[in-house]
C-alpha cells in the first residue's frame, strides 16, 4: 500500500479495531459480530464483503447460492425431509434458501441475537438460538449442517477443533456438513480471520468423506459426510 494519508488512516483504524476486540486466544467475537450486525442489519455488506456495495454482494450471494444448491443436489439432499442446522446464520440468507427449496425443519444459531427479532418475524416456524459454537455443544441431531463463511472467523486452533467436535456430535449418521474456506493457509490473516488448509479439516474429521472443493465466492465450498458406524446401527 502506498504511504499517504489514506493508508495511515486505514492502518490506524485497523490497529484500533484489533485493540478494541482483542481477547486472549482470539478476539471478542460476540462483541465484534453484534456491532457489525447492528451497523449493517440486513445490508449484505455485514455478512459479505464490506468493500463491495449491497447490490454487488447480493449478486455475489446469488451465484454462491447456485454453487451451494448444486452441491446439495450432488449429495441428494432432500430439503423437504432434512433437519438443517445453520451455524453462524447471520442475516438468514440460508434460512431463505432452505425455505425456497422446500425445507421446513431449520435451526439457525449465531453468536449474537442482534438480528433474531427480524429473523423470527420472517420465519416464525424456524428456530433461532444464540450460541457460541466454539464453546457450547448444539442440541439436536441434523441431516444437514452448514457453516458458510464462518470457520475463517474462528481464529484459535483449540476453538476450531472444539467447533468441529460439536458439529460431529450433532450430525445424523450419513449426515452432511457443508463448509467454506479459503483452503490456503497464506490467504488471509487478521484479528478476526484466519485461513486453513484442507488438512486442518481432515485432522479434525478423519473419518469423514470429503467432497471435491468447488469455488464459492472468494473461497471454496466442500462437504464432509459422516459415515454410518456400527454404533449407529446398534
Ligand atoms: C461472515 S458471516 C456469514 C453469515 C452467513 N452464514 C452467510 O453466509 O451469509 C459470519 C457469521 O458467523 C457468526 N459467528 C461468528 N463466530 C461465531 C461463533 N463462534 N458461533 C456462532 N456464530 C458465529 C457471526 O455472528 C456471523 O453472523
């Protein structure tokens, strides 16, 4: 970045933000996301790329949704029957997608409930629960668990491992976990973002069947299927 007033202001802003949200072993995620959601509400810059306009983000999400639905189709997801868990549901974009695809059993969880009042109005028959997935297990068993644009915001490795344990614990036998990632350890690093390779996911999910990653926005999307175990059949 060239050295000028704009770059100095940007540098100072970044420093201030990382100080404001600093916490041992990561960042103050609830505080950060609450402020961000209250600032942007349903403007897609809040969950998408804040360097783009709302309209550009909407366009980006439209293309990304096609990728998501194609991947679900590839894995024969039956939306009408699936129990879906949306971890880091944000503005409820995937609650809308799920409903439009015929889904009726949906639980959205998020570290902040800043948007829940509106989401509950829009989807009175869906459940929205406030939960930090890096700390607390999730109630219930699900056929489809999604974490879209969320794992990169879990910056601490122990919390990342705990999160995937929580995901595994709530997956039905042969359930599907759809997740996105840059899949390149050097792609991004800031106080609230981290990039991981596929190995990081494989380490935490050694028994999972991984799909071939496909491009999703500026990242990749892939699925991990939980195999049925003798314990499930007993
Ligand atoms: C980039 S947004 C993505 C939102 C949505 N999945 C989408 O694709 O539009 C990340 C979301 O994850 C939530 N989040 C971040 N850390 C979380 C955590 N530890 N537990 C639960 N939700 C979390 C944030 O509040 C935010 O809504």
